[in-house]
């Protein structure tokens, strides 16, 4: 049942005009981190599964951040340049 909920949630993320990639679930199952294009360069986002709110973590037009990974439930690392 939890997997189905996550799949439905992820499909909702892709319904906007923006492109989102590389969703990764935190080990406690509370958050999904992903990267997406809001402008010309990718930025990082996180969504709280419990309340469904998304938050943009980075906003750096001169740099890109991609492929987030969870180090633990509170720490992300990613590729950037």
C-alpha cells in the first residue's frame, strides 16, 4: 500500500509543465528528494510525503545540482557544477 501511495505521489509531481528527475526516498520513508528544471539549470527539491508539500532547496541559475542521494534522514548529497 505504501509503495502505491508513493507511485501516485510521484506521478503527481510530473503533471506540471516542469521536468522532474531522479526521485529518491529517505530511509525513514518521510521525504522524497529529486531534481528538476524550473529555469535553464536543474535545482534540488524535497517533498514531505505526509503532508504533500514540496520545497525548493536550491535556486542557483549559475550552477546545476542533480541526482540527490540521502546520506541519512536529514542529509542529502548531490552532483553539482
